[in-house]
C-alpha cells in the first residue's frame, strides 16, 4: 500500500511540475493601442512572494506615456480574490534603468515583472486578467487566462 501511495505522489508531483500556462486571450471590448501577437507569464506556475514577468509582443499604435498603469486581477468563482496595480513606466524602468516613458511606437515588446503578493490564493485556478492603460486613459491591452495557478515555491 505504501508503494502505491509513493507512486501516486510521484505522479502528482510530475503533473504539477509539467503545468503549462492556460491559453491567454484578448479580453478587450474596445480597440487597443497595442495589437498583441503573443503574451506570456514566466515562471509558470506563478510563485507566491516571487517575481513573475508578463511579456507582450505586438504592434504599438501610439506611444506609452507617463501615467500608464498595469492592473492585475484574479477571480475565483466570480469573486475578486487578487488585485495588484502598478505604474507601468516605473515597472519597465526598474528592469532597464535607462528606460523612460514615452515608449516609442517602434518598440515591439513590453516586459514588466511584479511580485506575486503573499495573499495570492495558493493552488487554486483563478481567472487572471492583466490590463494596461496608457497615461491618456486609452486601453493598451487586456489579456486573460482561466485557471492560472500560484504556488508556494521553494526559496
């Protein structure tokens, strides 16, 4: 019986380590200022209390200007269980100290890394939504994925 339990534990561990990010879709209901062609979150599954980087590639139709915001929300069974908001220009400058807004239309990718807050629900698939708004109030992008998992990763 112990042997079967050990095998079951190994199978569960293998499945957990092989998780892939659920499909990411455009959730914008209005035109966006970035036509996203690919969007990733890394690492996946997300690690609570560690950085996760969101990267979007696409075509920018207007410069990203000061005041741009990044909003991250997670819902479980329709209820808001996670929220985090950031200054997008500050996030990008934190990664590349020479960076300043405005971000020119010649840029084809944006990467922003944020800390997954300690209050993120662990081992629960949430409907994650990542929304960026420009400093002028225009929608840069909206990307969503259902069943996104955050875990307590080893230090």
